[in-house]
């Protein structure tokens, strides 16, 4: 099976990217809904809050999408540089040192010399490297995904205010939905990390609430 076919089956955004963008958009929206007063806010204030939250997340979704492309291109350029360094190393020992240094965590010290040599040989056997790093179709699809996740995270927070005329009740429903999404996001991260999903879910809910309170307090 070709490399291109394998790449097509790889998700454009990994679970950490997807959950992070959802949480970011959710918290940004909550910082606006959290400033409403249940006792005094009228429909005009609610409408202003909804449009402001959506406008903010549209802007930050665009910023996040652009930064995603910049990060992807930067990482790809760095990886290309590392591949060239390994291939042009004066001797296998120097190549092993480069590979070991770039491996995450303790993997570099845990892999034997034979393992590092196997990696070096695989890198040496790669076909001609591109002249420079480039962005592809999947990268722009990933950026679009980042933008959509941030923007769509606005709606669970503001939708209760559209369908519920009583501001106090709408705020309670909005906050409950937001907590449920935070818990679900933490659950997904916990399962992805191989930990205890429900514990990570509760932790994410607590962290999300703390971040919203801090953001509102700092004027965000």
C-alpha cells in the first residue's frame, strides 16, 4: 500500500488538537456569558453578548488557524533539517547522537545503539528530500478544522439564550452544557493518554471553571 494512501487515513487533527480547540472556544464564549447579570440583563444585553462571543471566536478561530499553519510549517522545516543533519553526519556515532537528542522523553537513552543504527539506516534509505518544507492540502484542511472547532464551540454556550427567554434559567442551562462538554473533553483526553477518563473529566471541568473565573477577573 502506498504512502499516500496511508496518509489519507491519518486524521488531520489528533485528539489533543481537537479537544484543545473545543475547550479554547468554549472558555472564550463562557467569559462573555459569565459577565451577564441574571437579575438585570435584558434581551438587548443578551443579544449583544451572543454576537460579541461569536465575533470573538471568529477572530480567534482565524488566528488559531493561521498559527496552526505556521507551527506545522516550522515543525516540518525543523524535521527536514534534522534529516539532513543525520544523513550528512561524519560518522554513525554523530548521527546516533542527533537521533537520540530528538527522541521524546527518555526514549533516546532507552534505545540501544543497534536501535539507533536501524533508525539511521532507514533515514539514509529515504528517497531524495524536498528542497524546502511545504504545506499541503491536509494542512489547510487542519487549519479549517481548527477554525471551525473554535467557532462551533460558541454555540452550546449561547444557544440556551436563544430558546430560553428567562436569563437566569438560560445561564444555568448554558453553564450546565459547558460543564458537560468540559467533562467530555477531559474524558477523551484521559482515555487518549491511557489514564482514568472520568477523573480527567472532572479535573478538566474544574480547570475550565477556574480558567473562566480568572479570565473574567483579568478583564478578558
